[in-house]
DNA sequence: CTTGACCCTGTAGTTGCTACAGGGTGCATA
DNA sequence: TATGCACCCTGTAGCAACTACAGGGTCAAG
C-alpha cells in the first residue's frame, strides 16, 4: 500500500508517517520504481501500535522502547510494565497539577464582580501588590 | 535592579526574562552605561504577573492579552473573565483527556500477568490484530 | 495531452523556554 | 596591578512532536 492509504488506515497524516520513519519508529519500506514508499501489513500493524501508544500519551522515546520490547517475544514483560507504570505516574502527576490549576481558576473567576478592570479580582490576584512608586516606564 | 536580581526575585531564569522581553511581554528596560538592563519596581510587578499567569497555565498569547487589559483600568473586566473562563474550559478538557488515559493505562497495567512479552496484555492491547501474513520486513 | 490527485525531498514554523558560544563588565583579592 | 570570578551582553541552536510549505516528479482519467 502507498503512504496515503497507510495514513488513512491509521488516521495519521502522511507527513507524520514520514516523520515516524525519520525518527526511527517505522522502518523504511520498499520503494516502487517511481520511488514511492510501498508498505505491507507489518507496517500497518506497527503504525497502529505507535498510534495507540501515542493516544495513551506515551512519548516517542517510550514508544521506541515499547516497540523494541514487543519484538523480544520470549523475554519477560516486566520492562513493559515498568514503562507503562512510569507513564501512568506521570499522567497522574499531570492530572494533579491541572486540578490545582482548575481550582485556582475557579476561585479566581468566581471572585469576579464584573465591574471594571481597576477592581477586577482576577487582575488583582494575578498582579498582587501594586507598588505605587512607579508606573511601567516604557 | 539588574536582570539577575529581577530573575531571582521572581524565581525566573535570566534567559527567560530576556525571552519575555523579545516576546513582547516585558517592555525593554533602561540600560546602564555598560549596556546592562536596569529594571524598576514596575518591571518586577509585571514579571510577577506574568509568572503567576503562566503558573495557572495561561499561554503567552493569553498573558499578552491579560497584560493589555490590566492596563485599561477603566474598562469593564468582561474580557478578562472571558479569557480566564476560556482557559478554565481548556484545563477541564485536558483533565478529562488525561483521566481517560489514566483509566486506560490502569486497565492495561492491571491486566499484565507478568509473563513473557509474547502474551503480555499490554503489548497485545497496543498492537491488536496481528496480521500473520508478514513480519516487519527490514 | 492536460488536469488533478497523489508522491518525493528538504526546510521552516509552532510553544515556551533552555543552553550554549563568544564576547564584555565590575568588583574583590593577592 | 593583575587576575580571577561572577555577572552581563548578543545571537543562535536545541527540545517534543509534529505540521506546513516550496518546488519538484508520477500516474490514471477524460
């Protein structure tokens, strides 16, 4: 199959497929006489693996490792588990950070009395103690 | 104050301060004879505003708008509210996305029976239907 | 035989910094 | 006085993970 077909089959942009190849995630396929990339089912499988992992938020580095591990069929999968668990921890951390932001933003927005900027609690909270000594000098 | 002092006072790196200047967030300060940047309290105020907004996850574009609005003291703060609410919506969306990822990852990791890669549910789930026709050629 | 959809390479843009390289300045100390 | 060190300057390149051209080539249909 040609790159456009592969891309469509995996909901990926053509440029992204080429990018994955250059990044070493997808092996360079055979070429036609016209120098077109020619993919087989293995590539489709590989690319859909990559996309799923990406959808789950794994970094390209992590995907590279997962792909390498996936090829070592006989080995124990502890390393796979470690990568996934590490990623889960990162995701949980990010959720915690974002949740804190969310609460702070809600507080901020809730305090807005819809008057002028001069007494807007949002602006006030962002730029707290206004030192009266100076205005922004140019 | 010199750039290093300003940076320390706002827990910012010196390079980041210069970056904000180039990005139009922080107005270029006066210079000393030696061409060193010389900041006043207004800059300190401005930079701490920027840092707080960034900590809350506002994009640089949003910060630019907030800064512009903060200077229009007499105007209604509806626009401020709109930016903050829009950002809150984005944060909530991101949390939802990450929560979905988290659940999927937990499911994945929970299904791992700690055997070999060959029957690892994590790998299996990532690369689902293995088409037996081909192995990754090259 | 030309139009349009596809393919190719290579490079530059995005966001928000961070990290040099290759220089100058200012102050304390030996 | 020299000299070392911390700080400052500019400008550019790098990170992730793509995305979007520019400037070409190929192929099948009408």
